[in-house]
């Protein structure tokens, strides 16, 4: 019998059915309740035509039903696709169409924002069902409490996470049960996650960091507290939640921790139960990391690295004794059952001190991108160092160098993808949104390095003659097409953009201007 993600829940149900598994918005579910509810949802989906391998969209704010939905889809043998509940409706609909969702789990309120579509069924987490294909959450109670017969195997897809794409089209990263479990098993062993732990899910569920929070809690029989979106913007409330819930394990992007450091008076808080702080997704400014290390003397601190396509592939344990003299924090060495190394442009392995592109091999590597075999082919390459053909490597696009301690240092990106507030962003995706406005003739988006959030987004736009556009109008326009974290903070309007001698937009000049303006 294959070991699948939902088996983590089943094992914990056998050990402690009455233990609280998930808490959110003042409500909780025990392991026994989570098992029954997710099995009932799996039965409902099967009855409504969802088959093995079908995609099911999850489009609603964080709640205990979020974990029920994830597990219910998996128990049905299907693939869940978490959708950003705050993304523009057009983008959500585009993703749903791209992967051909067979069913949608949402709320009546969210459903009204989407265009009509043909699905096997729509399950409403809240609100009243209004059509024959809509099913209220209360209908789950009419289904058996046991899961349908298992049909999936570990190489089947478990979920698809959509990230920013360079052409304006989001790309769906496919992850299998084996991909996810490789990461979860490593975490459980390395960080000793146990039943007494209380994990804090800060990341959105459509962000890959959430995989750690949910599945490591399930595997250990621990409790995961889902932090809903309304709390994350209030640092004082977030810090209070950490105290009151007795959080022992925290995982987020560095900018979330910086936000807490700057605005939550952490020095006055009782954080002694916080034994483990993990961060990933962007570079942690050293000045803030040193402050955090001083505030949490008992907590272990780890820098985790890895694109969505590989989960986490390297890690570095922060050494407080070395922090004072460190200018850059390493991304570290390979996780267990994962191999990483750097290759130069000729496909040769780069030694200590050299610079190359980091590549990853092992069972955590994605099979590719949904519906885009060409992009999948470009991201994965055959291992030029393997003694036998056919082994795929994932090309991260990140430039690294190996230090004298055998750990990798991140140097930057090879392409136009950047990180802001922990999100991976393709600048071309933003430019595509700007170009969608009929008054825009040219557009260039520049990422300006920023110690607090990774980078700030600044756009330069050439407007059509006679067009009366403003920066605010263009920001509103972008917000309808792309997530809010991708909307440029500043948009400068010009008659034309500077050009190089070959007639291309002079991005080097614009980047220099943006840095000067940001500094001023």
C-alpha cells in the first residue's frame, strides 16, 4: 500500500483521536473529527463525479474547513489547487480554467465574484446553495464517515501551486505525494516535531511554506493554528496569538518576522515556549536577524532555502556565536535525500569560490508545470554528471557560491524573477498587467533592493499621447489583474522610456534612477 499525505492524518487518528488537530478563527477540530469530515467530503466529491487525478479548486479564506478540504480532496484521489482568496477574480478564473478544475470548494460570497463555469459540483463552505450543482457544507453529514477506497499512488499529483509567470500567465507547479513527503519526513527528523508542539501557519495556503505547517503537524499528532488574513496585518494581535496559543514552532518569510520585530514589542512578550523559528523565501537582513537572535535566546533559528519546485532543498542553522561577524547568511547544505550542486554555463560542476547555477536532484523535484511541457523541459535538465542517462535536475535559476565550510551562499537570480515579502514575482507578469491597459505604450518594472522586504517594485510607464492617466489609475488597473503584493508601489509616467543603442529599453539606466529615487 502506498504511503500518501493523508496517511499522516490516519496514523495520528489511531494514536490520539481526541487531540486538537487544527485551530482557526476561534474554532477547533480534533483528529477524529478531521478524519470523519474529510472522509465525508471525499465521498461527496466522488458522488459528484470527481475521479482520481481530477483537480479541485479551494477558494475561500483560512478556516478549519481549509484542512478538511485539502485532506478530503486527497482522500478522493484528486489534486487540490489552493487559490488566493484575495486575488482578482479574473486571475482566479484563469487558473481554474488552466488546470481544468472539476470541482470548486468556496463560499457563496466568493462564488459570486467568479464568472459562471461548468464544474461537476461547487461545495459551499458558507452561504446558501442556489443551484443544482451547489452543495452546502452541511450536506457532508449525510455521507459515510469512512473514506472511499484508496486509488492513488505516491507518484500521483497531490496539489498544484500557482506562482507568478514571466509572460503574464501564472504557472502551475505540480507536486506529488512523494515530493511533499520527502520534505515532511526530513523536517520531522531534523526538527523533532512532536505531539506537544503547536505549529503556527502564517503563510497563505497557496504558498509553499504552508506545506510544512499543516503536514508536519498532522504527522506528529501536533496542533496547527491557522492565522487568518485579518490578523497578519496587525503585529500586536499576531504577537498576542503566539503567546496565548503557546506556539512552539514558527515558520514564515523573514519580512513577517521583521514586521513583528518593528511593531509588536516582542521584548515585552513571553515567548519562552517558542523553541524553533524557521524562515525562508527571501534574504533575512542581518541587522534584524541579530536582533531576533538576542530576543529569543532559547530558540533554534534556521534559514531554509528552496523554490516551490523542490520544496526545501538546503538549510542552515544559525550560529549565534558567528552572527556578529557575518555579512551574509548561508542558504546552507542539502537536506537528507536531496542533492544540490552548482553548474557553470558549460555544465561543469563549480568548486569552492566559483559561481554557478544551483541545481537540485532527488525525490523532492517537481515533475513540471501543469499544461506547459516546454516550460517543464527548460526547468529540468538531464544530469550531465550522472553515469547513466535519464535523471532529471531542476534548474533553480539562482546563482550561488560554495564557502569554505561547505555551505552555499545565495548571490542572486539569473533572470527577472525577484522576491518581495517572501513572494516569488516575475517582473514580466507585472509588465503584462500594465500593458493590458489601452493607454500604456511601454512599461518596465524595476526591483529595488530593500533590507526589510527583499525588494520594492517601481514601474516606469510611457503613456499614449493624449491619454490622461495617473499612477493611481494604473495601480487600480493592476490590482484587478494581479495579486496585491505584485502591484508596484510607485509608478512613474513618462512620454517615452530610455533606449539602449540596440533600441531596447534601457533597464540599467532605469534601475539606477529607481535606486536614486528610492534612496531620496
